[in-house]
C-alpha cells in the first residue's frame, strides 16, 4: 500500500520534529492494531 501524507507546519524549521512525531505515532498505532510492516531480508551463504 502506498499513500501520501501532507503535513503543514508554521515554519520550515518545524518540519523535522513534526515528521518525527508523526512517524512515532503512526508506528505506535500500527503496533496497537497488530499491523506489521515486512522488511526485505537477504540471506547470504558463504563457502568455507
């Protein structure tokens, strides 16, 4: 699922703290709802 979120801030310097707080709250809510985000996993086998 892809989605776009538009956040408005008072000034440009507020941008990063607002994004950080949004991501923290989104992650917390996903965890509460039991939503897991799969991350790519790579297994590497080395010959000995």
